[in-house]
């Protein structure tokens, strides 16, 4: 507590500066709020730069400076620059008009670009663009440069799975992306260089902001999604909201039914006392039925205070996998999350407080019936129980300081995880493990406009104390304490139509809890799997550069990682033919990511072409020497959005992933994914009907894993090609005012597998 008090005392001394406050609201030619306009204070005598900022999503700005009078310059590319003399206070509403250039008899008017570089990444305006008509938030994210739709969610190329926030609240269920409609989204920011206010193991963040709600009373929207491929999937949902004055009550309830078919061919070669070859053909089917429910209340007191409470749960009442060698796998789980928040402003100090609680239990019963011509046939059963509990809190304070903005805060989390694995046949050892971890962090970040752009400086101090227990006994050599400092530096610049960004950050990648689990689990006669409680966290230094000229965008990232975590394989003592797949630390690795994005717009047609490359340099030890990736990984995306009529839009998206290597994994077959959709709206957009085709070319995954003396090849064929029909109806639609941002976000991610 003493450290906390000293930390905030030092910060508070920085904000006791007397200053004049210049405020106002900027609108465009359609009288809509103008986000990201540049506002600069100049001295009236010689136009020397004093301070500056950019407007928020609602078009407002606020600048503090020591001067009593200033010349205020408001500008944006493609719009006429405006100058206003001011003596401080509220400057009211300022309207910008598009530039008009005469070319013979043709008048060319400026338009706001869709993309804008920030000190952390790239921001995309959705409202008023063709992206607002693509369908859902999931569809919008897949149109962002470098964002891929994976089988289990969204992934940023070279940056892994992002944290996703909706109006500042961390998204806890990936179904929320399908429940949020694209026409309700104002903007999306893809952060590829997260600052000090995010935990140091977060490599990418997506911030979704919805449009400002209008109206009061009761509203709802209901939706039905039908998917038909080899199997049928179904989603039925109801979102409701009641708003009166400052009171806001809301809820979301969804029924989901998924039917899954997967054919896996696993081919394993083992060189030991003899050469073993395993052909494992698994024809498995899954069926999952679930109910997702979210309810909450929010209360807004005036313009400066709001508070709320939100509860989310998902109940699986049928979750079963059967077929192939695995005759029966049943999983039962029910996550519970609770978020409470307070958002306020006292004087010039903004306060953001979030408290989160999460409990999650997962039980899996497994039954394997193995038939062998060379060995005894046998039945192997197992039960695994996973229990997670998290309590987290986060405090963020911010002040206007020296013409910029200072943020400081603290984040704390307490995590408790149990993993039980019971094998009655004792083919693999029965184990009971427990992990307890306490994290606390302090951070400070300062952002300030410059005459040519913006600067951001941040520093984060993270402290971790973890204890590992096996069979109820503390294991001291696997219990650790860490203390780390993580700096971040960001700089943006603008020269005419060119925007530039340079960013440096130090990051950490802590092992997921399942990677630290020392229990051995049974896969088949020749393959066991286990975590490694002795894993160390990986530290990486990242340098990023971004340039944008009109509709051309280039991104380059270089990363050096020490103690990188990789997959390795070893023989099981006493059984040379059995492979134990686990994780280990390797001294260091280097990675380069380059991405080129082209996003022109031709009236009703908006194409986007992205070409990305990622190359790894790492040496993974094996019994016969080192393994290194040889070929880079590529991603080519070509998205096309067309507004045929005001009420009729179409999309055609094509992605290509050629053969390539990452660490000791190789993609052995190029993947081509084609998506087509048509959306028609009726009754002033209250009713919409969407017809879409997913994975129309039936792209599948083929990978090789090289462990030296052990090599594994896997061909997967999944039921991903399907036709989608969606019907949605909105009645008096208003949106929730919920402003909770969540806490313990990276711990929630680490708890999941």
C-alpha cells in the first residue's frame, strides 16, 4: 500500500497546474460529429504551436494551456481548414466543409478516409461506410487489414488472438460478435502496439465503439440464424433494453445449437528401438446445445457519473463428441462472470473503476476403445476436471496536463486453478494439481499532440507471485515470483496526405495455465500430452513502423523474443515407442511481419487487398539436431463490398494461405477460402434478410509437426462449408449505455485453453 500511495502522490503533483481550458464540438457538412479532426492552439502573434489534440468520437475536444488567448486551428485532410480566435472556455459548434477543386467542369469534393493511424495501431470508421452494411461485428472485423476468421474465433496475423472490447467492456463470449450488428458500430480500432494501460502479455486489442444511442423507452431486436452444410446449426436470439432518464436495464438471451463433423487423419512415425508407424483415422461428431444469457443495469447521474452491474453466463445442457477411436467424450461446463464499474469525473480528474469476478468449471469424461492387430486391444477411460476462479480490479485515473493527457492506474488479480486427471487403468498417472497466482501492476502513460503529430510514452510495472501444488503439496522449485518493468514509446507524424507511426514496446508472454499443468493426458497408444510447470515467461522487444498514403497502408513489425515457448516431444521413460508432447523454453527467436493494404473506393464499390508475410528465425532442439522454419507464412485477402441499392448490399471475400513454416509446424497444403453474401433490408432497415455462403471452396487444414525422431502429419476435414440464412427484426432500437471496461483480461485469456 505504501508503494501505491507514493506512486499516486508523485503523479498528483503533476496536475496542479493552472491552465485555461479550450473546449468545443466539431461537426461535418452533414452536421454529424466529426471524429479525429486536428485541433491546434497557436499564439495569435506569430502562430507558434502551443498545444493540440484530436476530437473524440462525439466531435468534442478539450485542451488545457497556460495561455489566456489563442488562435485555434481545426483541420482534416480533404476539408477546408478553419481558424478561430478564442479567449478560452466553450467555443460552441464548429463546422468543417469539404474542399472543392475545379478540374475543367468537374468538381472533386474531399471525403473522410475510412482509416486513420493512431499511436497504437489503425482506426477504421464504420458508420457511414459500406462496412456498416456487411452484417455483423464478425463481418466487420474480417474486413480489417490482417484480421483472419479462424474456426475458434478472430486472429490478428502475426499477433495472435486479440482482446476485444465493446464500448470499453471486455467481450467474454465470442457469440457477442454475431449479436452486434454492423449498422450499430461507429468505429473499430485495431491496436497492434498496446500501451502501458494493457497488460504486458497483450499483443493485440480490438476496440469496438457503437453509435451513440437515441431515444428512450423499451426496445428489442430478435434474430434467427440457420446454417446448413453437412449438418444443421441454429441460433435464436433476443436482445432487449429499457431506458428512462438515467436508468438503463438491458439483457441478451440466445439459444445455440451446433452440429459438428470432423475427419482427422493422424500419421505418426517414431524412430526408436524399431521404426513405428501409426495411422489413426478419427471420424468424430459433436453436438452442442447451449443457452447464453446476459443481464445488467446501468445508471447515469448527470454528465459526469455513471455506474453499472452486468452478469453473464452460458449453460451447456448437451455437449457430446462421439465416433472413431474416441467412442465418447462428454463435457459439462458453465462459466459465470460478473462485472461492476464506476465512470466519473471530479474536476479535471477522470476516474474509471472496474471489478470482475469469474468462475468456470469444466468436466470431461473420456472413453477410448482401441483395437490393435499387433498389440492387445484395450479400453482406456479418463476423467478430467478443471476449475477456475478469478477476482480482479482495475483503476485508471486521467488528467489534462501540459496540453496532453496523463493516465495512471493500478490493476490487481487473484487467480485459483485446479486440474484433476484420473485414469482408473493407470496407463498414465492420476494427478491433482493446483495453481494460485497473484498479480499486481502499476502503470503511467502520457500522450501529447506535437506540431507534426502525436507522442505517447508509457511505463508499466508488473509483479507476479505464483504457487504450484501437486497432490496437495507445495512444489517450491515450480513456484515463482516475477518483477518486471515494461516501457512503451509511440510517435505519429503527418506530412500532407502521408501518415507515419513508429512504436517500441517490451512485452511478456506468460504460459497459459494449461501449459503449466504437469498432468499427463492420454491421446493414443503412442502419444501422451503434458504441460511443463517449469516453463519461464518469454520476454520480447518489438519495433513497429506504419505508413499510410491515401488508400495505401504499409505495416512492418520486428520482434526479438527470449525464452520463447515451443512444442517439443520426448520419449516416455520405459516406453521408447511412446511420445510425450510437451512445451519447453528455447533461448531466443526473431520474427518479421510485413503487410501491405490497398483500400481504394469507387463509389458504390469498395475493394480491399491485403498481402502479409511473416518469417520466423528460431532453433528448436531435437535428439538429431536443431529444427528451423525455412519458408515464410503468407496471407492474401481480397475483400469486396458493393452497395447495389440503398437497401441491397453484397460482399465477396477471398483469402489464400499458401504453404509455409512456423517454428516446427508446416502448412503442407494451401488454403483458399471464399465467402459470398447478399443482404436486403425492408421497412426503413427494421427488417433485414441475409443469405451467405461460408467456405464455398471447402478449404481444409493439413499440417506437419517435426520433432526430430518423431514426425506427425495431420489432415483435417471439418464441416465448414455451409449456407447461412439470417432474419432480423428491430423494434424501437436503442443501445445500452453500459460503460464497464472489465479487469483481469489477460488472466481470463490464460485460463482458457
